[in-house]
C-alpha cells in the first residue's frame, strides 16, 4: 500500500485505510514516502518553480525529499519479493535539506528559482482562492508548517534495506529533471 509519512496518526486521512490493510488476511507491505522530489518538476510546485518563485510556509525546516523512482523501485520489490511482507518502509532521501537548499540546487542547473517562506495564513488563503477546499488547504498548511517546526527531518535507510542500494540524492534527481517542459 502506498500510504503517507504521517498516516500513523489517527487523524490522517489515510490512517483508516492503512489499518484496514494491516488487519486484513492479505499479505501486505506499507510504503510511507516522504515528500516527493518530483513535486518540484512534475507535481504541485511545478508551476511555481517554472515561474521562478516557490512560496510555502515551511520556513527553514528540513525534509529528506525522496525520488519517486526509488518509491517505484521499492514498490516493485515489495510486489515481487516475499521478504517485504509485513514491513512498513519509511522512504526518504539520504539527506534532509531545506527548501532554500532545494531551490539553490535547481538554480545551479541554470533554472533560477527562489524559495520564499510564506505566512501560513496567507498560504491557506491562496490555496482556497485557487479552488482548494478550506479543509484541504488547512491540512496542507499544517503539514508544511510541520516541516518548519522540524517534524519532517528524519532520514531513514529504508530504501537501502529494501533495494540493497542507497536512495538517490536530491542532486541526482535535480540533474535529470526537466524544468521547462
């Protein structure tokens, strides 16, 4: 099951589904990926990165962005190798970095982007103005401010445990990402 890093918390939207899988008679493996590196180039932050300014309420908090290719590789291994049954993998990159460091790495490739620490209330209102339901905007704001408060800086070795090789670094991801397509 592809779940989420905070799904162990009872108030997380995926908590109940994850518990259902764990309590079933099926063999299972649960993946708890950290923030995807691809959020910068393919996901929710793509447009902002393309425009040159990424404004989020994450402060100077650190997170170990995980490459989606590593998540896919662990999922493939879990589906094809019995040794993963009953395991929960907390998937992270090998180093926790700030959004300022992440955008600096992108800028080093020739695509200039600046990180701006945005006020949480302002971020929530921007999301609502862009059509995100208020409850969803507030949840995302809480998760991002959790990064600012140091709740996302854990680095694990679970990619190596699952695959026998280290997780890709953010720099490796940046070197292969497409910024203007």
